């Protein structure tokens, strides 16, 4: 049944034992395809900022309420009433929400359960990995309502290349999940009734890795994205050396050595 509660961002913590916590973050405005209002954007930013202080957090899964939409875009009622001044404030809130996801020190998986449009696709692009249900629909329709695609739409050329990014933002077409997979918008497409299984497969792999190594890897991905090659390589040397300040490499290498000696 469609939720009639006030629009909200819900956070649930799943305990997997020890310091192995997964945050499940849900944008809940189901009756409006989980479209983003100012209040929801602020709640989303606050939720991820708060999760960033949890040292036992291993990853987060972001989704939308129901089975029709991940995030259907910015709320049209709010967009229709903006002025130049309030438009700047609103789109800055979109950026803050995207940046809070990118700044979380652990991976964020987008569980894409339906429409993923405009600001919703920018939110998805801000996640580290994206798993889509087969009925999901993607697009950047902003130019059809007289607006350019902005803020974290700038991530799209890195995901799909300049030509496909231009197609997305100029033509404002929608694409099914298989097309999104082919162009590189998502990493995996699964049957709609197996979406949680598809997410769990990625989750299990991340939990099997070293917690400190995963956090270091996310930090390095951000450095690789924005720094010149030489600086990115130097940062990697620093991070690898720093890994040996904990017992994680020794502890996780040991089982591989044991298996090799047994063969």
C-alpha cells in the first residue's frame, strides 16, 4: 500500500555482528514518486552526515519507498514556484545531498527500484555502485521543463562518456534498465523480484573485505577523481603504507597463505 505518511528520510541500521553495520536509507514520498523537496533534501544531507560519524559502519544502501520509484526527480510543485534567488538555494540543497553521499567514508549502493530521473539520477550517480530492478526507468528530463541539468549531473560524463552524457541531457529521453546498463549508468540489472538479492550480493562482497581497506579505497577513489595522476599515485603509496599500521593485512592474508600451504 502506498505510504501516506509525511515525506521523510528514514534510516534503519542492520547489525551483522561486531562492528559490521549497514545503514538502509529510504526516501519516503511514495505518492509523489519520492520526488525531492527542500525538506527531504535537508533530511537526506543530515542523515548521511550523521552516518559519517559511525566508525562501525561498513556500507549504506539508498533507495526509495515502494516499488515504483527510486527518486523521480526534484519536486515539480517546488520547482514551479522558484525565483532566481530561491532556485540557487534549492539546487544548492541538491548538491549538498549529493555531496553528503559522496563524502560518506564507506560505499553507498543505490537500490534503484523504479523511476530514477533528473535529481534522482544525480543522487544515484553520487553513489558508489548502482543496482537496478528490470522495471527501472532512467533519464534527465530537465530541458523539457526549461532547465539545464546541473550540479552532480557533472558526474555523468565520467560514468557514460561525453557522447552519452550529451544525449542524456540534450534529448531528455528515458531509458530502460538494460539500456542504462549498456551505457554504464548502472553496474547491475536484476529481475524486479530479486532486487534485494542483487544488492545483497554486492553487500556480502564488501563485508568480506577489510573494513579499513574499504574506507581507504573510497578515499582513494575521490582522490583519483579530482587529482592529477602523479598526485593520485603518490596518495596510493601513502594509503598502502598506512594500511600496515593495523593488523588487517596480516589477518586477512593469513587464510590465503594457509590454503596455499595446504595444496
